[in-house]
């Protein structure tokens, strides 16, 4: 069954733009990205949207649908009523390049600031032996498709551009936690998590976890445990004494 839906889509570039109204055909089984593609094909050939896999796996089609960060390719039209106006806007936390396409390079800058996995020099690839529990823990974080919707929704940077230099965002604080929990990683990540990557800014609102399309428990399994690791170090008397002696 087909029907006509009302779409309101953000159009603009160079820091300026407006919402534009469209009436567009919807067919059974379609997702929001299908409708955006139909708009391109029939009414707005220059409408910019980033996408790739159309299967919820490349993380390219992140956008805000009725104000909520969503993957366009995984948001079924059947979740809306036929008379509803569907508003589609670009991710708010990142600068707009054109229409629905944002410049997400903030995220790549943050990724580069984190030292990569560093195993002990005397253990060769193929010699790592890990317990299943350690494997499973990092496997959850490895499901990340880098859609950056968690970073987009986190209030620390969503409404505060000034926090961006000192805050890696949930996606990359999770990466730091993953590496810190890795039994073969030798880099000390606790102080830098707090001091350089802004772990202390996170006040556990869990908005990041709510929007994650991979259902990764970012807050409970990465951010809170990482906060506990940082605090343990601070208040463990032996660790404190060790720091005093070795920092002299
Ligand atoms: Fe997207 Fe989830 Fe990865 Fe964040 S953690 S970038 S929301 S897949
Ligand atoms: Fe932001 Fe997630 Fe923490 S939304 S405040 S990083 S729990
Ligand atoms: Fe790849 Fe939507 S197009 S996640």
C-alpha cells in the first residue's frame, strides 16, 4: 500500500539553511533513506545525503529524524503514522557541509589522539593468550560502526562547542576503556582519560547508550568502569604511595 507522506528536510550549506516541505510517495517496507532517495530522484536532485551500505553497518547515514539521532537506513516508515510530518535534519553537533551531510572530522581527530594498542615488547603476535571474559568485553565495544550518533547526542559537546577540544566523546572514551581493559596493553591510559580526553565531563546521562544502533552499553560497560578505574588509582593507598615514590 502506497501513501503520500509529508517530509520536512533541512536544506542549506555554509552555515545557512532552512526546512523545506515535500509531499512524497511511500511504499510498504520502506525506510527513511528510501524516501530521501525518492526526493533526490523526483523533486530535489541536489539534496545531499551520505550513505553507503543501506544495511545499518557502515554508519554513514546518521541524521536526526524528528529530533532524534537515527540511521536513515534502519528507520522504518511504518514507525510513523501516515498523517505525521517527518522532520529530517543533519546531526547537530557537527558542522553542516550541505543539507544532511555533516563534517564529522572532529571524530577522526579524537581517534588520532588515542595511542594505539601497545602489547609488551616480548610477546609476539600469535602468542597472546586471553581469557574468554576479556575477549567478550572488548568484542562488545568492537561492534561500533562509527555512526557517531553517541558523540552527536552527548550534551557535553552538543550544546557546548567550547568543550570539544577537551572531550573525546563517548565513542572514544569507550575506545580508551577497551584498551585499558585489554590484558596485553601496556600504555597507562587512566590519567590521560581524565586529563586529556575529558572523562570527568561525563555525568552519566546515558543518552549515548540510548541512541547506539548496535545496542552497546557504552555507559554501563565502558564509561562507568573506566571512571571506577581512575578513582581506584586515586584512592588506593598503595597506588598513591607508589605514585609518590616514583614521581619524585
Ligand atoms: Fe555509533 Fe554506538 Fe559506535 Fe557510538 S558506540 S559511534 S552510537 S555504533
Ligand atoms: Fe555523554 Fe554518555 Fe556521559 S551522553 S554525559 S558520554 S553517559
Ligand atoms: Fe550504512 Fe545506513 S547506509 S548504516
